[in-house]
């Protein structure tokens, strides 16, 4: 029996596919209904509130977290793909499809970003480029408009990545327009973007730089980056969960035995170094930006779990990491009727903990502000599990 058939017949102690899809739908409804807003009440716009309950004026004047919105687009594309497969909308026929919301969100990101898609951080732009690339493919399959706009985004942002990926420090991609830090957070998603858009040599060069400069020789995971300080390179040793995700994605997208072997070893290192001891649950990284970290890693572990080029052991490990983490997020959920706007809903929204092994009743008790990043993270995990 071929290896991929053997894996498909494994009996994992998990909810069945229909249950996992239902959980992803519930998370999608909770986030879009609770956090989704018009920008300045403009019709046809959609953006995620950073925190709820929240002050509208503060939301407009304060940080709006471009890269959180980019991951919001990605989550909507995940849901849109499931809508396409089953030919039914995630939130009923009377509400917009996930693809339509994603398209509105991209338009609104440009409005909120002062009529441009560029900003000062190349990692932010890379996440938007990746999500809109996926949205463009969804639009093609559903024959919806928006392809011209998505192509424009790719053109504009590719120019940014060309500028940021230089020979200084031996290669890699700068993190910001300050150009004093080359790191995994920027280099890995840019490499993945180059791989997915046919620039394979450029992608492989970036992956090679990550392997030679930032891969920890003992732990097998990727460190944060190399900062230029007083004219000298300084290695930043920190290891973040989410950084491993796009590296894994780039290795799998490029393929070839060396990359696949490296990807298999990375899955093993993630299982060994980045899980809660005694479990196969990826550790949490708190709130704020860290509230996205676990979800991003789980997204790309699901890609590994579906990749027939990997060894059976690596695929099975990746699948178990995804499903165990998603199960933990689901177990820790709480109903949040206090977040309902207008008349009480028959099915109140759900709130998910930023830490998969701590219940939301502790991390987000009634009355506490809830951050968009943490809810996107759990939604990502459920979408990832639904693909396996």
C-alpha cells in the first residue's frame, strides 16, 4: 500500500471531518459577526475591530495592525474554499459569502492604509501578498471579480520584496524599511511567496540563507534574525513558534529531496521543542501579535500533513499536532452572549483562549476585552484541522 494511502486510513482519535468543518464555521461566524465592521460606516467596506468591546474613535486613531487583517483575509479564504466545496455559505444565504467578505476586506485595508498597500514592514506586506494570492485563486475558481485588483497587489508588493531581499549579511530579507534587521519573520513568508509565484531560484536562495544563518544547529528550529548594531551583525537567538510555519511552507512548496528532508526534520523539531510538555499541543504565545503565533504555525503544519512528498512519520506527526491543538482550543471555548450586538442571538458567539490549554473562562472572562488576533488564531487552527 502506498504511504499516503496508509496515512489516509489511520484512525486518529479526533472528531470526524463534518464536526471539524462545523467548528470552523462556528469560529468564522463568531469572528465575522463580533469583530467585523464597516470602515467609517462606508457601505461595501469590511474590517476587523482590533479589540471588542472597543471604542470606535480609538479604533480609527490607534494601531490597526495591518498584518492581523492580512491573516483575517487568509481565514476567510479558508472558509471560502469550504463554501466552494459544499456549495453553501458559512453564515447562511442572506449574508455575504466568505470570499465576498475577503474581497471587501482587501479593499478596506487599502482605504485604511491611506490608499496604498505598502507599509514600512516587509513581513506585513508578505502576509498580505500570500493571502491575496490565495484569494485570487479562489476568485478564479468561483468566477468572481477582483482578479485585476489582486494582480495589482502582487505587482506592487513584489517590487517591495525585490528591494528588501539583498546581498547584505549574505542574503535574506529586511524586516522593515529601516533596513537594519534581516530575520525569519520577513524572509520566510517572502520565500514562500516567491515559491508560489514562480520565482523558485529566489525562493531557494532565501531558504538557503535561513538554513545557513538562522537554523539552530542543536534544536533544529529557526532563530529570529540578524540585526545590524553599530555596524556589526548581531544574532537574535529567540525562537518563535510562528516563524517555523512559513519556513515549512516554503520548503514544501519548493520540494526536492533536500527541502523535503529538511521539512521532515523541522516537523520533528517543532514536536520536540514547541509543544506543551507531555502533549502534542503547540504552546501559546499570549495576546497582541503573539495571539496569532500558534495559529500560523498550525496552518502550515496542516500543509505538511497533506504533503505526499513527506515521510509517513512526518505527515502523521504534523496531523496530530494540528488536530491536538485545534481540539484544545475548542475544549477551552466559552459562549459569549455579552458580545452580541442587538437582540440576543439564539447561538451566541464563541470566545477562544489565546492559550490552547487554558480555558477562555480564565483568559477572557465576561467583561474582559477580547483581541482579534487570538480569535483569528483559533479560527486558523479549526480551518487547518478541517483540511485533514
